[in-house]
C-alpha cells in the first residue's frame, strides 16, 4: 500500500487548497479513504472520510468548508478546502485501513503541510 499526498502549501485566511492522495498497491475502489490532520502539540484527528460507496463524513470543524471526493479510475482521493482558517494549519495525512480478524491495520501517507496565515 502506498499513499502519496500533494497540493499543500501556504494560503491566506479565506483561501482555498485542494489536496490529492494518489493510492497504489491495493484495490482502491473497494476501500474507504480518510483525511486526518495533526497540528503542532495536538493529537492527529479525523477530518473527513469517504466510503467505497461514496458516503461521506466530516468533522464539525470543517463541515460546509471542506469536501472529500474520490476518483476510482485514477485511484485518487481529494480534499477540497475552502474558506480556510488559521486553525486549519496542520500536517494532513491520507489514510486507509483494513480489518483482519477483528483488528484494524492503518496505512498512512507521508503527510503534507498546510499553513493558513496572512
């Protein structure tokens, strides 16, 4: 399993960024995908999730501003981030997981920095 994020960077408050995560090494269309983030001094937190069937979940802090989507033909999951706030500053991680014998195994990308600052 390989997950490679791209699209991060520095943006002013109120701006937009789109993160991409290119996946390989597994049957992408069959797996749920997630975006997490980790700010300095804080725990990693779930931002958004999209199921293999397209169902989505968002943390309350990003609901209405972020949109998660997937392209099964390109094995890519996206996170469109609009109306960005300084508190969105964090390293963002792409994630998928599988469950074997009742145990969850997580796979992570290398992470990408998003900085929201004027």
